[in-house]
C-alpha cells in the first residue's frame, strides 16, 4: 500500500467565491485519480447550491428577511437543512469506506440568510438567525456568519481560494448577464452581485486561525492550516500545486495540467449554467497561462466595464472592487507559494 493510500482519511474544505478558478483547481488535482479521495457530487461540492438557487430568485431576492412570511422562512429553513443532511449522509458514506474528502463551497453559499440580507439591503435584522440542526454541536462564534455550527466547521482542514476582485467581480456579472440578460442581472439594485464578497473568506480564515489547536491535524502540521491559494499561482505555478498536493497527502504524480477537449455530445448534455460558468475550462485542453494576471490597472479596467455593462453596473463593480482590495491583499500576503 502506498503512503498516500495509508494516510488516515481527512476532510479538506475548499472555500472560495465565484470566478476564482475553483473548477480548474479541482481539475488539476485529478481528484478522480487520487487514491482514496472523494469530491463532492456537484462539480466537486456545492452542497448548498439548492439553497443558493432559491435565494437568488423572487421573492427572496427582492425582500429583506425581516419581511419574509413564516411560510417563506420555513421554506428556506427546510431547504438549508435538507442540503446539510444530504452532505452529512454523503460524508458518512465516505467515512465508512475510509476515504478522505475534498469539497468546495463558495463562502456566500454558506452565509446565513440574515447575513445575505444585510449585504443586499444594508438593514438591521432582528430575531434568531436561521441555522442548522446538527448532532455534532450547536455553537456559533460571533465571527461565524455561516449556517454551519462551529463544531462542524472544526472537523475540516480549510483552504481559501482567492483571486483579484477586478477579475472575479466583473467576470461573475458577465456570466449573470449571459445567463439571465441585462435587465434581470440589474434587478433589485444588482442583488446578484452584492452577495459576492471576499470579506466572508477573510472572516472565516481568521476564525480558522483561532481554531488551529482544534483542527483535525497532527500537532506538527497544525500551523499550516488554514491554507490560502491565489488563482494566479494555481494557473502559473505547477510547483505551488505540487506543494499543495503534498500538504493534502495526495499524489503529485496525479496532477493534471493538460487534458482532452470536451466532446460535442458531452457539451450538449451540459446545463446552460455550467456551460457559462465553466466556459474557459470547457474550451481548453490544458491550463491557460494567459489567465494569470498579476498586474492590473483598476482604472483602465473600470473604463472597460462601463463600455461593456453601462455606467451604473460599472460604478457598482468599481466600488465593490475598491472595498474588497484590503481583504484580498490581506489574504494574498498569506498565500501558499512554492518557495515559502
């Protein structure tokens, strides 16, 4: 038995936000070829996608949570709990088979509806938060803005995937426009954009730093968690990916930097949402190094956004980028690199 196969099973959580090249990262890791490793069932995770899809539609997107009816609140609570129960069932199955798991989730998918409502409407929310029932525990730290209790989060070894906000925010809005059209993308004061935040990733990162002594890792390796990866390094630095693979107790020989093109029949069977969100990966036969952009002039980019999206959307994107830069730079300074 190889050293990789002999390693005790672990839970690895990839926490990202939209358009950070998380699909590319999963592809490079070659999780389907890694010994005794399973990834989430939908694109490597996204167990809370159903809740996200519910909340981005009317009436939830257009109403502050304080204005939800009891029926609406119960509907959302039920959806979140079902997502979590499905995740628990899947995790238990992997544990039964002695497999490590690598699951990805966007931080905004995990945010409580109260937190999302604050981001969209900027209004105070009163009353008990909507959270999940779990046999592992029922504690929520002040910094824990997610629906998941502290005790459950502490069973994971987390990686935070980041990317420059001047790339991710307009890319996400562009994808929404392609899927829903300009009018729907701009609806409710661009609510589709307002839940995308790097602040949530930073908040969870800091929380995991506080929890290092509680994480399921040996004492000599505990200080390496949480890990930060920048998408630029995922794209441009195979050595960084090899080091990351080693930290996951995975086989770096299984890493993939090239692959066969997607067949037309497979593309036709893919949902339009996935075609849009994975367009670069679908059209490629390997890592597209040109997607790595470390030097970005935000002023020049803002002019392009106005031409592409119009003044109102461009101004919101520019404001969001400006607000997100301190959080991005904070996390980027802590990123994993091949030489550190």
